[in-house]
């Protein structure tokens, strides 16, 4: 079975999950005919229908040179997702400047900038510090300071 | 207030905008706009989303003249990358790359940049003029609208998006519904019931559409770059020769600009189509009408002049339904609608009456922005080309940093970054399987509004559903909605049945699925 049909099945399952979620909404007992459940039900039903529709009419397979058929570097994608997850986890603990330096430098390496370790490190530190000061001093938007105070 | 007063209003608008502070924001907007236009992977909707937390402290007029400049500027900047790198800076400049890159290879890159910039100026000014003339007329008409009309209109905007976005109707249909589904999360404003929060207090406030835009477009794009960057090869042409067009090139550009401007504006006003479709339709028109149509594909100047005029005109056109009706037709205008909401403003007929200075100041600023962009993009184009030297890995890491920063600054909450990550993965998957992204953002913005108007309509009519079909304007709009749903279905069924006949006729070669 073609990948797009699996996507269609996933959509149907997501629609079913959404409809289940709609069931959890407490219907109020007020005057209105249209309660808080109406739109979610309609949307959930629509999602299921769109999945069935896509399963029935998946369209022509992607052209060999299109982005859909291209072979992807899944390792880099996975590393990138992990990097963002680590960033979120470290954000408050390590403080903005430290976490962001890691994100910028690590991100550039994952994206393939292997020959510029030092240059990227300098850019990462500089950008993280500038953002931190512009936001916390000029714009008065709080960013977590971390144990080192920045 | 309306009609003959347009010119008086415009003069008032200029007097509002021609102050040092507002001019500064216009210049800032066009500069940022051109920069993100030149850089592939960052578009105007994303940029405006990222700037929202920062602009919150500004006067609304400063913020909106800047957004207007970004919107127009991105359309200018996109062509530069298309012509010199053969990679579009914006999706609306995809077709420009076909002939623009060929021209650059032949040493006519300067002329291609010139026809793109001058055509953009011509089209942008034309579209702003049309916006100024049309929006007040639409406003006068829209003053009669009640809840049922607004409901029908928003439904029409969504169904038009579904019908027009992308190649596959079921995919566009799902994308729209996915956006609507996200819009439902959080406290229901009318009854106070929590929806789809699954006991998580952080979800009570809902999923901000701005976050949806940043997650799908920016974070999704970074994941996409992680998967493809090391496998793509870019061929860059250095800019040779002068930036002047010769006589023959001028003569061939004029008609293409004119056709592109008209096509672009009309497509821009229609919901759901937007700049990319406008540029493709303009290219089609050139294939039919251009003097040099047999050269198209090998470096015909019409192939640059037409589409570049069309994408600029469509930006002006897209502002018509946003300002006059409060209904966005594209991702960028959807984010601008959110910006209005943040300031407690509601675009639509009342905005023209209550916020005349804002609306006319914005319109006046667009004329100024166009002029500034012409200067910025023609004599100074060599400076912008330098931007392309920024190493891609650093650029994408920076996009990621600013996306996470924008979301955190807005919510002061790390949970929002978790949602952003999830939206980024979703955006990556949608892109991999060729689902259109703009309808998701549009759905997330319009979902809560559409539900509100629906319930309001039924409250007015005391639960009588005929309210959507007995008021004449609502009836016309609802008929259009139903038609827009039926046409793609019939189309699909018709195509499928034709395919089956083709099988019986023995023409198996054409069936690949």
C-alpha cells in the first residue's frame, strides 16, 4: 500500500480521536440549541470524511524529483527534534544564554556546518547574549537567567 | 465619510504617516520584508508572527505600517533569489525562476531584476490604488451584514481555500479542518466549558494561531532543511552587466506588467488563492499572449515581468477583504487579523468608521513603501545579494532560535515551546506528504470566529436554521459555499470515471495509480 494511504488511515484515526475528545466536553444545559459540542462534532466528522476521501482518491504518485519522493536524511531530522526537546528541558535550568548557545551551535552542526566549529561557536555565543540583553533590558520581556545569572 | 471623500481620506492618511516615527517603521518594514524575501524559507506570515510579541508595545499604526511594508517587501525580495540562485526566495516567485535564471545565465540578470522591481512597483501601486477605491465600496455594502452573512462569508473563505489550495481536494479539505480543530482547543467563550484540554491547565487558553503559523512554517521548515540541506545543490550566477533594460525589453515588459497587475489583484481579492497562484496564472497568460511566448522557458523577459507584477498586486488585493470585511484569505492576512485582535481591533466596516486614521494611514504607507522598495531593490540590489552568503546551517539555526524565543516571549511558558515542537513535526509531515499549510493557519484563526457567528445567528433567529437561507445576501453566499464543495467532488468523480473508461478502452499506459 502506498504511503499516502497510511496517512489517510492516520487521518481517520485522528478524526475518531477528535470525536472522542468532543464527547468529553460537558454539554451545558442552557437555552442555546448550539452548545460547545456542536462545532467539534462537525469538525471531527469532517476529518474522518477527509481521511476516507483521501484513501479513495490518493492522487497520482509524486514525481521522482519532487520533495515528496526525495530520500530524506532521517538521522539529522531526529537529532534536530531531540535538540529542540533538550533545549526546552534545559531552558529554565541552564538559563537562556547557555541553552540558546547550545541550540544555535548544535543546530548549525546538525544542519551540516561541520567545518566551522569555532566560527559557529562565536556566532552562537554572540547572538544568545545580544538577544538576552535586548529582550530583558530593552523590551522588558523576562528570559530565564539560569544559575550563572544570564 | 465615503465615496468622494476618498482623496480627503488619503491626504489625511499621508498626514498621519508622514511623521518621522511612522516613516521609520515603514522603512523598517520594507527592509525586513526585502531581507526575508531574499532569504529562502522565511515568508511574510512567519516574520509577522515572530514580530508580534515585540510589536505589542507599539502604537497600532506603527505596527501595521511595518507589517504592510513586510508583506509588500517580501514580494519584491523573492524575485532576486529566483533570478540569481534558481531557488525561489518565496513560493510566489517559483515561476520567476524559470525564465529569470535563464536570463541571468545569458548575462541579462540585471534586466531581469529591473523588470521584476519596476513591475512590482507598477503592480503594487496599481493594487494599492484599487484597494483604496474598492475597500470603501465593499464597506458600504458590508454595513448591512449581520451574523448570518459573516458566518456564510467565512465559510465561503474556508471552502474557497479548500477548493483552490494545492492539487488535491481531500488534502486541502483536511488541512482546513485541522486548523479548525486546533481553533476549538481551550475554554469555550460562550459557555465556559473546557474543550480538548485533557485536564492540562496550559491548554485552557487555547492554541494561539500565531504559534500554529510559527510551528508549521518556521520549525517545520527547519526540520525539512535538516532532512534535505546536505542533499541539495545550488547553482548561483553572479550578477553581470548593468541593471538597465534596453528598449526592446521595456516594450516587452509593459504589457506583461499590465496583465500581471490585473490578474494578481483579482486573485488576491479572492480568498484562498494568494500570491503563488496569481504568479502561476500570470505565467499562463504570458504563454498565451506574450510577444515572446515561444521564448518562454529559455529566458523570456515576460516570464519574469508578468509573475512578479502579479504576486505584488495580489498582496494589495488580499488586503481588501481583510480590511473591509475582516476576513483573511491567506496565511499572511490571517496573521495580520490576529495582530488586529491583539490590539483589540476588529477589521471590517466599523474599522473604517472608528479607526479612519489607522486604515488610511496604512493605505498611504503602502504607496510610500512601494516607492521605498523600488529604490531598495534596484540600485541597492547588490547589497541584498550578499545576504545569500549567510551560511544556510547558521541561518536555519537562527530561525529555530527566534521561533522558540517568539513563542516564549509571548507566553512566558515552556509548555508553549513543547506545543511548538509538536507543531513543527506536524508541519514537516504535512510538507512531506504535500498538504497545503496556509489553510491550517487560516482555519485556526477563523475557527473560533465562525463558531461565534454561527451561534449568534441562531440566537438572533431563536434557533431557526432558515436564517442562513432567507436573508438574500446570506442565501447567495451559502449557495456559493455549497457550489464550491460540490465542484471538486464532481471533478474527482468525473476524473475517476473517465479513468475507468480509459481502462476499458485499453489506454492503460496513462494510469499510474
